[in-house]
């Protein structure tokens, strides 16, 4: 897939809205979709980001230029370079009303892609720090805000709480789980995610904490693994963390034994075709491992990752998957696949 193939048909603009909805909140002639891997702060339309940066008088990091550094539309040399927008995306919202503005804009973009259900990922601890409140209060605010936005746009949503790799990841996970318990284990929270630089070490107790949360609370586990070329991270996600799904997992395509393991255990890979090219997880001169996943019977679901920053939407990622060799029939099956592997209850 070369750069020209990133210029997909049906570009959705920065809000991700392609068509007008009918009275039932659906886009005529467009298939229903499910979204299992999307980061809330990566799904905010650029126009909304600009508004909130101005409203909160956010001071940009030294050397950061909005025009150059906020959008990712061409392949980057590394994942670290791709992630430069997060230097700013982590600086807001400080105001509760701006959280509501964000969630409404994100829900509108999803609805414009005919997304009927979504699993939104968010880091509650950074939100608590920004809004100077407890993790429990930040989680409560997030539940309320995303719930209202989803209801307004006719979308069912669940929340996945994200922990970032690093020395304090076990402490962070414990704080998140305490907030979850303090709120009475709300059904809105459906899973846990581990994200961040795969080269970073994490505390030895972290995998067992994920497994205990899965066993005690029934939360689904999804792990960002194999995005930066380390096959062993995918195996560790399965064998140590008890992952139900793998985020990205592109490196798994290099290891037939690992593909057989994923297939035999029915572990779904959350494939983000546009993101995988933009981050360099799949270089321009290599085929995407989608065909390998299909060949080995590894379940996969097409997702959008950071549609606001890409200025594309899930419809474009599905088009990108077809450019990578999947068929229209594969895409027709995606809604049912997403329902089957979702952490949300009663979708099937």
C-alpha cells in the first residue's frame, strides 16, 4: 500500500461525517458498523481541538506547531514521531463542559460512519489530574458525558480504561480499579487496556493484576502488542496478561506458531489499517498481515484507532482493508465479527 492508497475515497472531513442521518439516526445505504479500538482523545475533530485549546488558553509545548504536528496523514518514521500530537492532546480538557463538547463531537463522528456500538478507550487518571478531582469523580464524569453523547446519537457505548506502560503502571491500574469499585463497579466499564511504548519495562506484578481484574470483575482484557515489531509482546499479552484481544498485533504475522496459537484460542486482533501504515508498524514495502490472519484463521476486526488525528473514519479503514486485499464480503461480515468479540454484553 503506497502513500497514494492512503488518499482513500469518501474522505470524511475532520468530523468524520459522510452522510446525513435519517429519522432513525442511520445513514441510508451504508452498512452498520461496530468499533472496538478507538482512543477518545485521538477521535476528536481537529476543529474541536482548536476551539478547546483557545477556550482553555492551553500553552503549546516548545516547538509544537498545530498545522504541522496535530494531524497524521502521511507515514511517519517511528511510532514516537506518530504520537507527537499527544503532547497537546494530554493537556485538555480542564473544564467539565469541554469534556462534554469532546464526547459529543466524537459521537457525531462515529454516527457519521454508521457505528452502532463503540468501545471507547480513555485514560481516566490524566483526566483526573487535569480536572483536579479524584479518579472516581473523573470516571463518573466520563461515564455521564460519554453516555449522554452516545444516547443523543443513537450509539451504544462501553468504556475501556487505559493504563500506560512504565514503572508506575501497576500503581495506575490499582488506582483505576479502586475508582471502579468506589463507583459500585458500573456496567459502563467493560474492559482494561495496556498501551504505550512497547519497549518500556513494566512491574513484574502487572500481568497478574490484569488477570485478577479479569477474574474478579469480568472485565475484558485488550493489550496493545506487536505494533512495533516485537513478536514476543503478543505472546506475552496472551500468556501473561490473559488478553482476550490484541491491539494492532501486526508483528504476529511473522510467526506461524503464534498465528496458530491466536487461532486456536480464538483471540481477536484489532486491526487498524490506516494507523498501521502511518505509524510504520507495516512499512510501505511490505504487505499488511491481514491476509496472514485470514489464512491462519485468526479472527480480526477492522478499527480506526485515532480517526480525528487521521481525519478519516472507520469507513475509510474498511476501504483501506480492501486495498490491502480483503473482499467486500469480508467487510460485510465485520459488523457481526465486532459483535462477537466485543466486551459489551447482549450484542448478539
